[in-house]
C-alpha cells in the first residue's frame, strides 16, 4: 500500500503512483510464480483514487468517501 504525500490537487500524486508502478514492473521479474506475485498494486485514497487507477492501482482506500471525514484522536 502506497500513500503519497497529501497534495492540494490529486494530480500531484501521479508521479508517486507512476514510480510505484514502475518499481513493481522491475521487481516482478525477481519473483517466481511459486513464491508469490506482484499482481496487486494498492495505492491511492478517496482524494486521489482516480489518478491511482489511471496509473495501475488494483486496490484503493476510499473510507472517507464511504464513511465521511473522521477525527484523528491523539494518544
């Protein structure tokens, strides 16, 4: 799962998503089918999921779109 720095515009996340997609392509050749795979690419959130999907995401986190904004409580 990759969460890039929060950008004012979703498009600002594209460079991070593209880089992760390229890393996955590079590393796929080192994993034998018996050992596992890099078939999933989890990246993006409600804020930037459209860009993440355009860059190859197969899973995204969209909790805010479903549940709304939530407060983060401190410890």
